[in-house]
């Protein structure tokens, strides 16, 4: 009996926590998780998003729970190296290739701090008769679950990842496949499209410029991230925080820098929740009292034909120019078409309610679960949070500056406050512009005008995401 009790106590989470060398890191994570729960429940900042994310973080930081195995997903682009040794699900196969085909000759492969690549140039010089296709074929015979690309980098096939998850994965591993395959962000965009009214943008196409101006922070943060040492792919994932669009940030990050997903998702959704606090100081700084009191005329009426044609035309134009934006822009416009067509009410209501709610739960929990102590508590997380805030602030300023320019060009017919709504947090950013304008003139009504740049920002962030994916994915 005593042995049974001792064995039981040894399997408890408390025993595993105490046995961990970095046990204090878990305590830090519990404080962060508690802060997110406080923001979601007490302060009611984006509770539908922050609550499942915080709970997913809690599940990931319970010692011994083993609900998610990140090595299945983060080794997708290379065979990882830990403490100078090959790691990951296919390390033994790769070692066989190195010692079998390459004879263990270190001149034929490069072992960096966190990745392994095959030096194809060295192989071609040593054996000019070999070609890339032959080497790739030999590699795949040694390592059936992976491929070798033209640059000598090792890629694990998605089919192998899915097989590992199905055979050995936990509950959250299964849910995380929706993130890894890019399913959840696109489905959420479909729900957002069904809930979004593009009428203000159709009625005033010039507001598209303010939505474009509000993407300034995305590219400034990208450059800053490069400057402080992030790779181009990681910098692109960090920069997209400035678009103030959580699903877009998640889709880009899972493609470009999956190891940063937890930090980037938490930063993106936290700043979206803090829009009413972050934006007003910049709105007051960059506009005058006179500008804030400008009243805008009524928008022209938009016909049903225009509403139906708009999502079809936007999808075609954007996706012909930037095909990588198709998963986001395409599903956004599909959801909107359900709504405006008038013949698919059931589909529209499902996308707006049941579907988006279910996907939000799965997305939040699985993304939060990537933020375990080992991955989250790193110096780069602090840089990501700071860069994300800078990106968000600069995006707000970019929209306001374009709004001021348009105000001057139109002889004072456009209130520059609506430029701040160019970030794609719909409809919160538009409401903040409305509230700020009413502080200076209670009779001023800017909400519908601000919705133009706001929905333009949704398209703009998706396009920015497509640009990064086309360059770095």
C-alpha cells in the first residue's frame, strides 16, 4: 500500500513540477495566465479570444499533462538540433543518410545552432556526375517522411506530421492541426465576412487609401525586427501584428515562424483588446480640435448589385495579383457574399454564429497551448511584444496621417479621425473613432464613415500577409 501511495504521489503534477529544473518558469507562466484571465473576465477585453487562449496556455503549462507535443509541428522546416545533437521525429533516419550515403563526411553537411542542411555544392564538387534529382531520391529512400529541397534544407512532409499526430498525439495536437493546415483562420475570416458590411467602402472607395496607410506599422516593424536579428520570415510574422488582425497573424506565423506562434498570437489579440486605450492618445496628438469636429456628409446609397459584385471582383483582383492572399481574402469575401446575396441566409447565419464560435474556441485553445514555459519565456518574446506594440501604434498613425492628407485635399470634407480605423479590428476601431469624435461634438456621427477604412484594413492586412507569404514561405 505504501508503495502504491508513493507511486501515485510521484505521478502528480506537483511532483513533476518540483522535479523540473526550471520549475520557477511555470510560476511565471501562471502569473501571465492569471493576467490574461483578468483582462478577459474582469476587464472584458476581447473575452471570446483571450479566455480560450489563456486556458490553452494553462493546459500547456500543467506538468505531466502531455496534451500537446510541439515537436510534431515545429520541426516541419528542418531537423532540429538540440545541444549539438540531432533531434526531432526523423533524426535517426537523417543520421543514417549522413553515415550511409555521405559516409559521415562533415564537409557534406552543415550543423548550425538549430538546424541541419545538406551542402549540395560540396557533393556536386566531389562527384560531378551526381545531380540534384538523384541525391533527392537517395535522401527520400533513407528518410521516407522528409524531402530535400534545392538549397539542401530538409522538410518534413505534412503527411508524416499528420500520421504522427493521429497515432501518438494528444487532444490539443488534434486541434492544432487546424492551425497547422491553415483551416481555422480562413473559417474565421468567412464568419467575419458574413458579419461585415462593406457598404461604407463601396460608397466611398477613397477610404481604401486610409486602410492601406494603416498597414505602415506592418512594414516598419518588419524592418526593425530584421535590424535586431530576427530572420526575414520571423520578421514578417512579427510585423503582421500591426495589421491588428488575429487570424491573419496566426496564418502568417504558422507558415513563417511556428515557434513564435504563442507570443505573436497573444501580442496580437492583447493589442486588439486594448485599442480603446492605445489609439486615442495618437488620435489627439495628430489631429487638431477643428479637424476632430468635422462633420461628414451622408454616404450615397449602394445598390444590391454593387454589394454582390464587390466580393467577387475583390477576390479576383487581389488573388490574381497576390495568390497567397487567397485563403484569407477568398473566404472573407465568400462569407460576405452569403450575407449580401439574400439567397443563403442559413449559410450566412451559420458562418456568423455557430461556425465562428466553434472555430474560435478551437483556435484559441490550440494557439494558447503553444505558449509553454520553454517556448514563451525567452528574450525574443519581450522583443515581439515591444515590436508588436510599435507596429500597432505606427499603423494607427499611418491611417491618421493619410486621413489628414485627404482632409486637406478635399477642403476639410473628411474627418481624419476615421483614418485610425484603418487597422482591421472590426468594428472596435471604428467605434473608437466614433467615440473620440463625439467627445468634441456630441452631434457628430462618424461610425459609418469610419467603417470604410476599417473594412479596408481587413483587406489590407490580408494583402500584407499575402506579400510576406509570397516572399518568405
